[in-house]
């Protein structure tokens, strides 16, 4: 069985369509599955929408993405784990490719990412750049990561030292267990970080990371893109 694990904090606006896409993809393939939404301290009705969308809801109060993902894995019954962000849509094509990779002996992997909705030309360029970069360095974007249960356990799950970048550390830990694949197929995710934070804010974060390195990722204090209250679009 497949376990889809969705970490979520105040995702009422987007999680419904994500759950619908999961149901459609799984139905197209005729597979046995469960959906676990790990509701991390939401206050906007995320849990109610998740229940309506056919998910099992696990409530936590971590505000720590690595811990939230691990909690979902601990509650899952499947022997294949798919970590999907609450604003990310997967379809039958990418799901079929991921299962085929696991059937062929891969321990896990990820996929390229394209943005949902209308996208400006410079965003398309960035999208294409990062698709090629992730494939080159074999790092799975955190919005879609899959693996076997055995590989998850052997890798030690998501590293609790990190409040962001946990997907990078997890990808590398999985790659040490066996073949780790970045699929040619893509998933689609929201562009909200691009739309609700300015280019200057992104630049400042990049400069801080250049100076402090991974130490920056060990506290949520400087990670507003992930932990600040959701902004409205400017």
C-alpha cells in the first residue's frame, strides 16, 4: 500500500485541490492507498477540509517541518511513502513513473517541479533552471519525495536538526541507501513564495545562507519564507 503524507500548516485554501488530485491519480492506477494529513498547529480549518477530502488527520504542534514529516511516516501503514506538500498536485503519470522506479529497485526519488497557474517568463526560466539543477545534483524538491519504508528507516527519516533544507539532507541520506532517481515527469506546485515575498527578501535569505551556511537552517527564526504567517498576494 502507498501512504501519501501531507504536512500542513494553515493550508485550508489549497489542500482541498491537492487531495482531489491524489484521489484521481490513485484511482487511475487502481492502487491501494491512504492519505495522512499532519496538521501542524493550523487555525484555519485545514483539518476539517482534510477529513472531507478523505484523509486521516494527525494533529501535532511542532512548527518544524522535519518533525511533522516524520510524524506522518510513523503513523503510516504503507510500505511506500510519498511526501507531498499541501500546495502540490501530482497526476497518474508521475505516480506511475515513481512506482515503476521503486519496482525497478530504486530506494526513492523525486521529480521536476512546474508552477501552477499563470507564470511570467522569468519564472519559467527559473523553473527550467531548477528542474535541470535538481536532476544534476540528484536532490528531490521537498514538495514531492518518495521512498520505500525500508529506505526511510535506514536513512533515519528527516533530519531534525533542520527547519528547512530537510529535503536536501533526506535526499542525500536516501542516496546512501541505494539508487535515488529524479524522474523526467513533473509535479505542479504553487508559486506563492514567489508571489508573497519580494525579490529583495529572497536575495537577503540567499546572502544569509551564503554567510552562515547550514547553521541558518537550524532555527526557524530566519526562515520567514517557511514559518511566517501566510501573506496575501501583493
